[in-house]
C-alpha cells in the first residue's frame, strides 16, 4: 500500500501521550515493529507518522511507526505489509 506523510501535524496531540503509544493502543499490538514501516528500511521506528493513502478514495488520516528520516520524507512510500494502519482521529479512538 502506498502512503504519503502529512506535513504540519507535529502539534497534533492525543491523550495516549505519544503517537507511537496511540498506534499501539489503537492497533492492539503489544510492541512496536522491529523496523520502520517503509518496506525497505531497516531502521527502528522512532516516530508515529501521520499519513494518508495514495490513490485511494479513503482520505482519512492514519498513524504508522516510521524512522525519523522517513517521517520527514515528502515522497510517497510503500508500507511494509506487516504494519497496521491506526486511525489518527482522536475523537474516535482515544479515551
């Protein structure tokens, strides 16, 4: 699945205390992936990145764990198949 980072979202907050914790809480995963969500990257995920799907009618925002370099990248990227998308809507997901 192709995704693209959303820029200007760094001030967005949720009650989970971090976007990586939000990803864990929302997906039900018990730990972060070993590697960045970009399919060819072997770096550790450090950022909960706000992304949108490319070439999709779904315009919702999602969170995925990425390394800082890929979180700063403005190019489209391919998501590793084992990484889940977490809805970024705090009104629907955070308690």
